[in-house]
């Protein structure tokens, strides 16, 4: 079973599976020989330059197993007869932890105090607080559930939103009525045709004055121009781990916009995620080698 893996560490954890032959392809190193014989492909975390072209050459492909929850780069190009699976769950802890830290940092004005520290200024004043606030989680999947568990000690009211309604969870269609009451809006939805540009000027206008937008999903979900307009007025604040465009180029107005905290897509980039992805890949490829049912199979747009 010819398998392309993104690193030596992944190859090592799969090495004792019967019949598995691993070759490392991380997107920057030369492509290994035998692309037409690859049966299982585990792409690297970083985006590859030519996913459609690579997949088109994999004539023996049966499984694409990503190390990310997002699969938008691969979903439209999976060849007939191949299965696509994501790594749902492995980045939950890191991403949820980042979201909690980011909302606290913005509400308690940590970036401003860091700037004052560098200037040697004692800028005492009251700040916002997470306690007693309402946190709207837009995209209440496994990461949303992990975030909610971490918010429990902070004495907040959590409102859950997902693609469709279920017990205790609102549907996306209910957002217009929910946004005006939220102090923090956390974006965790997948990147699909339905969510592209979802956070537009109308969405942002419904958010209450002083609210914080936290984006740990994908940059394209937010209309950057509309967000910039709100940030410049000071009416809204934001914490962004993802941006549109990404990477955010030097000189882009988001860098200098007031009230925004930006991190370079690092929410899930933690040792915990690294350990969990290796355990997950070992278990998933073990299922595949044994002919057992796979988990995290993508059967729809996500």
C-alpha cells in the first residue's frame, strides 16, 4: 500500500502497519517517484501549490486523509473511487484554548497594555471582562463543544449555532436575531460556498456596540473591507487567527486597524495537536489496512 506522508514522524508511526510503504512528500521537497501508484495520501498541514494537478496524477488513489479539519482545498478535486477524510477532533484543544485566550486578551485590552509597557507608561483604567457576557459560538461542532467546556468556569452565557437546528443549538438562519445580544461572536464554521463572505456588512451591523468578533475558522468567511470599516469607527473589536488574504501582506490596513488582535493561523499549531494527529493517523490507517470502516469521512460539502 503506497502511502505518501507529510513527515518522517508520520511515516514512523505507520511503519509497523502490514503492507504500508511510506514516502515523504511535504509539498516543498521533490515529489517522490510513483505518483500514479499512490493509494493513500496524507497531505501536509501547509497548503500545496497544485492540489488538482497532483490528485489528477494519482490514478490508484483510494484515500486522502488530511491532518486538518478543513478540506476545502481537496474536496472539489477528489477523483472517483477515492474517499476523503478530515482530522476532526485533533485540533480541538489548541483552537478552543486560542479562542478563550484571544477573547480575554481583547476584552481585557492586553495588546494595549503591552504597548504601554514598551513605552514605560502606567496606563491604569477599567477594562471589559469575560464574566457575565454572552458568547455566541457560530459553528458548534467538535471545536465549538471544546470551546464551551473551557468557557464553563468563566461564568458566561453560551449560545450555540450550527448549520441546522437541534436540541439546544440554533440554526444559522437564526443569526440575525441572535447577533444583537452577543458580547463575543466566535466563528468556527467550515469554509464552504454557503459560508464564504457570511460575515458581511449586514452581519457586522447587527452586532452590538463594543462586541468582539473572534475568527478561528477561515479568513474568507469574513468580508475584510466590511470588518475594517467597523474597526476604524471603534464600534467593534476583533481577534483574528485567519485573514483574507492570508498570509496578510506587509502594509495591509488590518495590521494597523484599531481594536484588532492578529495571530498568524497558529490556533491549532501546538504540541498537543501534533501528538493527537499522530495517534489519529495511526488508528485511521490501521482501520484502512484492516478493511474496517473509516471515521471522519466527508460525504457532503463538509
